[in-house]
C-alpha cells in the first residue's frame, strides 16, 4: 500500500507544470514611483579629454554644456535642467511619476508640474496620455507619448514578473548628442549619451 501511495505522489508532482502569465504593464505600473537613482551614461566621447558631471543628483534628456575645465583638462558638464520639459527631467529623491493606467502625472517638490495645455501655467491634476505597444509584454517595453509638441519615448523594465507588483522601474532614454564649443571652436557630436533612471515605490 505504501509503495502504491508513493508512486501516486511521484506521478502527481511530476505532472505539475509551472505557469506564468506576464502582467499587463499598465496594471503593473499603476501608482506612485519616486526617482532613487540617476545614471548619465556617456556612450562615446569624440573629444580628446575626459568628462565628468557637475551634478549627479539631476539629469535630463538633452545635451550638455561645459561648465568649466579642471586643471587636468577634464570637461565638467552641466545641463539646462529647468528648460527641459517635465517629462524629460529627473531630480533624485524629488521627482515622482504617478501612473493611472494610460495617464501619467509628474510631481516635483510635491506639486504637479505637467502643463498639458501648454499655456505656461502648472495646473493641478493634469496628465500626459501614454501609449504602450502591447497589452501583455514579454520583453523590455517601450512607453511613449506626445507632449508639448514633442514625442518622448522610454524603454522600461521592472523587477518582478507574475502576480506580485513591481518595486523597481528602470527607464532608459534614447541617445542624445552634444556639440561642444570651446575657444570659439565647435566640436560636432562631441558626446553621445543617454539616461538610465531608477524609480522605486
């Protein structure tokens, strides 16, 4: 009897199959996400010098300007953070993204900063309407929108699959090119870079 019971248990567990269904990204992203890490990735330097950043607590999807040059010749770079649209700038421990299905609200210093009607005023409860390329995605997913006349696109990935909600969201921007002007000379495509932003909840 024990032998028969043992065989039945073996057959029962051997026949079990693990089944996972990828979460709908719109459901998985719902809620508030705070920027916890900003990584500016310099993909290529077409200039005979090292580069460093003036401030590593903020980043924007735009080019750089040279703030100053160190004694060893390193270019210290900065960005016009406040002149970049709200959906393309990030401030560590300050910027918050809140998803409500296909709507995105962005906060800085606890205040909604999206100007969806482009009148220069920052009204509360304004959203950017986002689009996803798929409902159930199995690979890194692109999220994009048109805002203030510009199309913005990020690749995103999350840390959890299946039924549990994600606790980490990683956004990767498209590449952007910086032309550098030094000593009256312009160096075209001196830098190619992109942002990797980590948001947590």
